[in-house]
C-alpha cells in the first residue's frame, strides 16, 4: 500500500512538471511579446505574472523593470503600482536572454532589477545610520506585494529597490489590505515565498523598509 502511495505521488509530481510552462521576459524583445520565447518575450514583467499558472517558471532577462499596474486595478496614482502575485509560480532573474537551461544563467553578471523609482533619479548618500535617500517622493509605495503564496513559490535572482512606503491609507489585493506605510521593498500577507539570491536595496518605509511580513508569512 505504501509503495502504491509513493508511485501515485511520483506520478502526480511528474504531471505537474510536464504541465509547467516557461514564460520569458526581456525588455528589448521585439517579437510578438507573448512570452513563448526570448524572441517573443514579454517586455512587461507584470504581464508574465498575470499569465502564469501554478508551477510555471518565469525567466527574466537582465535590465530594470518598473511596476505597471496597481494590484487593485486602478492606475490613477502611479505610486499604487506594484508587482503583484498570488499564484505559486517560480520567478527567476539573472538571464542574458539567450539561455535554454536554468543552470546556464549568471545572476551576478546579468543584474535584474525590480525598481519602484519611476523617475530613475533617487539620490543615495551615506550608509547604515547615515543613509539618506532623496528624490523618492514619486516612488511606488511597494515594489512587490504577494498574497497566499506557499514556500513552493520562488523569487530568485533579483535586486528589489526603490520602494517608499511613506503614505497613508491602503491598497486592496486578494481581499487583503496593504498599508501604504509598510513594506517598501516587499509586502507579504499570508504568504511565504522562497526568496533566494535576492538583494533588497534602498527601500524605505515607516515599518519594514526592505520587507514586511504579516498573517503567518515567514
């Protein structure tokens, strides 16, 4: 009986693997922009996040990507925009944009940035207790927010920077409330993605500049 159970689990895992799709994102892509290859890659990361299913891989080529949509569906205020996901996908940065194997990427060389600095003009001086950031009043409140992710979700190979959670009020996503004063870099509610090879840099907030986790997020 135990043997039969193990076989069924293995077949289920193989089925998930066989059904997984790789979706491509590359800012300089000039093809059909449907995510099916590097040539036809999405140029907007949020489009890829919106079209990915459970267990899909998203491969993101080097470059700087800005959030283009607000999680609650309104875009009247640029600062409400954030990369947002609530599906257990795997998102990998660090590609040159030609690779055919995940193992071929070099995230240290192919820097892949998720930025909340819409004007690309943040002024950074000092470090540690003397760190000062200027020109960030137009920055996104949150660079990335997630909801309901398990540890099977992966975010790997990125620099997440430029979030400025200094606002009042909140953003609604997946029936959850994200305060604009928390989680400048990443804000997770009931969500515990596996985050590796990722740097949080120059994010600010009233609480949790780099990352803010609540409701059993780890």
